[in-house]
C-alpha cells in the first residue's frame, strides 16, 4: 500500500511516500494554499516545477502557486542608476564625436585612443554591463509559504527545501 513517487530530477534524490498525505487529505487538507516565490535569474523555476509536481502527485487537491521573488527596492534603485550610466556611455560611444564637434571642444588624446575601437568597447560595455545588472537583481530566493505563513526560506537556511520538509510542514499545519 506504500506507493512511492520518484522525483529523482536535478539534485533531489528524495522519494515521497503517498502515505505521508493519507491522514492529511482525509482531514480537509485540500483547503491549504502553498505559495512558492523563487529567484527568476537563477533558474529556480525548474526547481519550483519539480516541487509542485511532486506535491501534486501525493495530494492533487493542494493549491500551489509560484512566482518571482521581488528584488528589494534598494537594489532596484542601484540597477536603474547603473542602467542610466551604461546607456550614457553607449550613447557617448556613438555620438561623442558629434557632441564634441558641436560644442567646439577638441577631444583629448585618451578619448581618441578609446574611440579607436568603438565596436569592441560597445560589446564590452554591453555584455559586462548586462552581466553586472543580472548579478545585481539576483536574490537567490526560494521561499515557501503555507496559508500565508513562511514554512521554508532558502535565504535563511542557505539551501533549497526537500519535498519531505514541505510535506511535514503541511502535515503539522493540519494538527
């Protein structure tokens, strides 16, 4: 009677037994809502999908929703400022000569040397800048909430949850 669902995907080598939810579903477990907020830039959507599928296999009535964990407001401001600087630099790469000519300013020698490789410089500013922007918006989050209460936090624990931890929290909630 002990059916096992194997979720042997990714780094999870964990099995979930059907009987973990047997008593939970008989006591109105289907009224619980699980919400998972994850870091979008680290590809945690796949981990969310795996967790969701594993939990749905043992309890099809559980309501599960997921979404992107929000970037903190102070990080958002830094990203906006950095993006403005990046675009200003790119604009100066392509319009700097015209601007200096219109202002009747003779460009310094270093400016002439830098502008000698506009395409290479553009690629460096664009690629490196976008990598830095991506790093600035990465949260590394994988937060799990049950009925609005946090039951697991990757930010606090430094690791992703095992499905059995979530099942145990759900079972504890029913008591």
